[in-house]
């Protein structure tokens, strides 16, 4: 994958994404930052190789996203001995994303462009794990790809501050071998 250890720094989870260009931008950001991408169906676009080539997404095979037929399938496939922390990004949360303590391996979960995450998923989450990017009153949302990129870089900033990652002489992300 994208990091020297082959272990993703963070897991980006898109629940029922609708706009192919947003997912494409998010995929490129995942490659550039050493994150894994998880796609939960239904998708409103085709991820077959021929369609991706036609759309100019030649990097998609390097991304190798995980796909799940449903939210329960994602949960079943991502239950480990040590549960990953799941952070849910929603406009319905009062807690700003920068108050979260992101750690490598966390799952950052985003809803579809037209409706966000379903209420049942939000209701099942721990309230402290619901996060938002603050906006002025009256605004309904930000572009999904923008939000994902912002959250990934906040998580990377925190990981850099905690010495979980470092930068090489060219300003590229490296993971210390003792982590």
C-alpha cells in the first residue's frame, strides 16, 4: 500500500457515497497519506477497472479499496481483538473534530453527500465519537472530499505531534520503525 510498513495510518470509511469525483478525490488523498479506503454499498457509481480507466483513475488499483455490501458487513469485517476507535463525522454533532484524540489505526466514518450518516448509525455510536467541522449558522454542510481531507490532515498533525509519524528530509510521511 502507501506506507513503508504496509499498515494504513487511518481507515477512511465512506457510507454509501454518491458522487464519483468526491470518492476519486478521497481515494487520491488516501494514497498520498497512507490511509485505507472502505466503501459501503450501495454506491451510485461503478468501480470496475474499465470504468475507472475511462474516468482517469489510474491510481485506483494502488488504492485497493475494501468494499462491503452493508454497514453490518463492514462492522463484522472490522471487529478485531482490539477494537479500532470509530469517529463519526456529522453536521449533527456539537463537538469539533479538533477536540478528538486521533490515533493511527482509527476509523474515520463519513456519510453520503445528500444525507450524511443514517440516524441509526449515529444513535449506536458513543456520543463522544460524533464530530463536526464547525460552520456558521444557516450553512448545511461542506463538500465531502473537503471534509475528509481536513480530518485526515488533522489526524496526521496529531500523529506527528505524538511522534507516531515523522517527516523525512523531503517532507514526506514516514512511520518510525519502533511504532
